[in-house]
């Protein structure tokens, strides 16, 4: 039944642990005499209440799903997420290495679709090789990844990939979807709790608290939202982003990186060499496919613009990262 599918979908978001609820709402089986017994009737009634709550939640959260985040919301969410992520990782570099990374990044964004963003490029002292980005123009790279570079063109490829995600608003789309799902879950839980329709798990009871806090008009002012709601949404967004973007989004970000490398005068082939050396990366398409697509783009559509050969040495910068 629809109610069971709805609650199952809600639980699979990772926001809730609903196994007790789904067990309670299993499909009723007809009694042997053809009439439902009292327990079966209670189940049917409960599922009708779940169905009604789901429909009401979809209606109430319609404006939240329909309203596209504006620039103020994008920047506020990106800033809050960046603060949260950096606080849980190593210290942020403020020296010459960070200045170098920022210089390369700002050189690349001049040819990006969103050159006017107040871009922020930062280096995090962390051994795990990683690069990631947040909505609004926040781009991070770890010292663990920097140590794997052999030249600056490879750094430009890594930063170009993250710039591609921000420019195409992949993270912002993830935020918008996270917000809509959280609204539906919270409002559904709120309505079920109000009528005491079923025994809700603790996680769903917690979510019910935030049901009334989503704006009726869908216009979400993140900086002025309830702190608890902010925290819940950021946790869900961080979890979602940690799983990686859609395959098509990752390939599009690679293509944008190649384009930015070409127009900045770097040797675009160095990005392919870097990817090959790293092997497959969690949350991304197979490296073999990524490199094949980049090579085809470099030798095909972008061939008339591929003239850059710059790949400055990075040994002096990496020397500063040694203990």
C-alpha cells in the first residue's frame, strides 16, 4: 500500500530509523472468516492516518520544494556547511601554501560560468587525500592530496573539478532536495504524533519537532532558521554530499575542469595523468571511464583551444608541507 511505501522511503533517507513503524504497518492479511479481526482493523485505521498525514505533508511542503534557493540562501548554507566541515577536520592552513592554492583557484574561476562569486579556496591539514566543495564558492583541498601532485597543472585540474560542481550548482541542488525531504519527513511525523496514530520511533519523534518550523511560503532564510533545524539539515546535507554526486555530475565537473585548464594555459593532459595515478575514487565513476572521456574531449571538441603547456614545478610548495 502507498502508506507503507511512503514510510519505507522516509526511512531510507537515512534521517530515520523506522523498522518498528514499518513492522507495525505491514500489509494486513484477511482473517479466515473473511472479516478483519480487531488488530487488523487497527492496522488499517493506522495506515489510513499515515496516508492522510503523508498527503497533508506533501501539500504543506509543496512551497518548500517549489521555491528555488536564492543567492543569500546558497551562501548562508555553504558558509555554515564549510564551518561545520572544517571544524571536524584538521587545521586550516593560513600560510604560503594556502596563498598558492588560492592564486591557482582564482586564476581558474575567471573563465568559469560564475566568476563573480566570492570564491574561497582553502587548504586543510589532513593526511587523507581529498578535495571537496560547498555551495556558494567554497573549495577545499587537503595536504594529503597536495603531496600527491607532481606539478601545478594537476592542482588546477583538481580545483577545476570542484569549481565545476559549484558552477553547476550540484551542491545547491543537493541542499534543495535535502530540505524538501526533511520537510516531508518532519511534517508527516508531526501529524502522526498529533493524532497518536502509531508508535513512532524516537528519531521520528525528534523530527516531528521541526515540522512547524519550515516556512509556509517556502522561502527559507537559513541564517534566521531554528538552530536545531539548521543542525539537522546540515547533518543530512553533509551525509548526502559525502556519498558523492550523480555520475553525470562528476563527469560534467571533469569536463569543466578540462575547459578551465585549457583557457588558463595549463597542460590539460596533466589532469588525466593525475587521475590515472590516483586510481578509482569513492563516489566517482571509474577512473578509466573518466580519463577516456577527458581524452576524447581534449582531442575532439576542445582540440582547437588546447594550446597550453604550463605545468609549473610544485616541489618548493610541497617542501613546506613536510614535518
